[in-house]
């Protein structure tokens, strides 16, 4: 509550001629007498709302200041006049039909619909430089304006605790799902007898918005899918191997160490005998779920590998697919 002595009063300053209705509710300590002060203003000036008590103290419980104008805004300054020296208690810009309220919970604004107005909403008056430094213009904080059609290049602000800094986050990133890549097969991979070989995916990816896979990188590159973020990954794939009746067919999912250049640890595998006694192509599937603890030093990557041991010679792949999705942090 606000406490007024016999030398104090509450004033209201307005920035425009928009009609403003004001009420003040108080109790005087003398005999606990309740009181109500009312005032209506329609000029850009300062006027008294609650005058000083005649004796003892005046306990101000609440203040209501309503901008009754249908379209004009009004910046309100509520001031304490103490022995002719003014002290500002609150400054608020009221849109048409807004009400500034003071009560036990402090100062706040109610909109025409009766909802509390968010105190800090970005409008268009601000700049963000290449280094991410935000400079707000005079009207950058409106306290009310709502963006009803946000775009992907709009941004919000977040506090990065590790960097102890305020940073921008594009809405396109907030709305983006976890990284996902679905590779596409085009050129057959030659599987040598008894040789584990990484399968190439050199067609335009079915889905890869985060650039996890470089399908045009050529041999030694287009086999790889980068695991760009730490977290839990789900990876799967299949390889179709040409007809042959001898030996076994094997598919393996391998993950490198961070920044690795060769296939590393196996995380999922399957092997099968030739289908139909070697009359049909053999399709072998594999999948795995595993945790990437860190991408420091370079992202690890995953490859899909094929193998056969027919004891004779090469077998070609006839189709293949590979996908990778981060499903949790």
C-alpha cells in the first residue's frame, strides 16, 4: 500500500487529451475512515487524484486509471507530491480502453478484454546487428502488441546460462523438429568377397533439412551421415544384394569416433543366408539406437556396411536405404 502524510498527495500526469477516469481507494488511520477519490481528465497536464489527509495517515489501498478513449493512447505518470517535490511511482502507456491498476499485487495493466497485458512484447522499433547485439528504439517495447502471424525469420530472446548472455532464437529453429536424414540410393556399391564395404548414397536425399548428409561428395563422403548433436539417435537401413547361392549376407551399422574418418564401432547388424537358395536378391535390414555423449572435436558419423562371403567374387547391391534421427537430447 501507499502511505500519505499530511504533506503528501497522489497526482496523475497525462500525455494526451484522451479521456481518463481515475479512482483512488484509501483508509484514514483516524477512526479507520474509508474514502474514495474520483477524477476525470481530458487534457495533457497534471492533476490531483488523492489529496493529503487532514491529520494522521492516509493508507492508499488501490488506484484505477482507465483510458476511455476509443482510439488514442495516453502515457500516464502516477506521481507522489511530497511537500511540492514530485516522485514518479509508475509510468505506463495505456492503449484505448486499457486500465492501469495499483493494488496489493503492485502495478499492472488490464486490456479492454480484462486480461493482464504482458509488460514486454517486441514491436518493430529495434535493430539486431551481425554480432547479435540488440538495440531497442523508443517504441520497441509496447507492452501490448501481439504478433498474430509470426514468420520463420522472426526471433525471440532467451538467456544462455552457459554463456551468461541474452541471445536470439529464430522461430524457424524453435519450430524445427529434431535432426532427421533420409538418404537416397542410386549407384550400385560393389561388395568384394569377404570385404566389409560402406554403401554409397549418391542420389538427392529424400529428406535432409539439417545437412547431415552430402550426397554429392563422392566416394568416401556420400556414405556418411553426420550425427550433428549429442543425444539419443535412432538409425536404420537395409541393403539388397544381388542373387547368388553361396555364403551369407551381412549388414552392419557402424559409428565413428568424433571427427573420425573410418568406420568405427558396430551398433547394429544382421546376417542372412541367400534368399530362395540364391534365386532372388537378398534384402538384409539393420537398425540401432545409441547415445552420442558429445560432438566436441567434430561430429561422429554413421555408415551402413554390406558384406558377403560367396567365396567367388564381387556381388553388387541392387538397392539400399539409410536414415538417422535424433529422438532425444
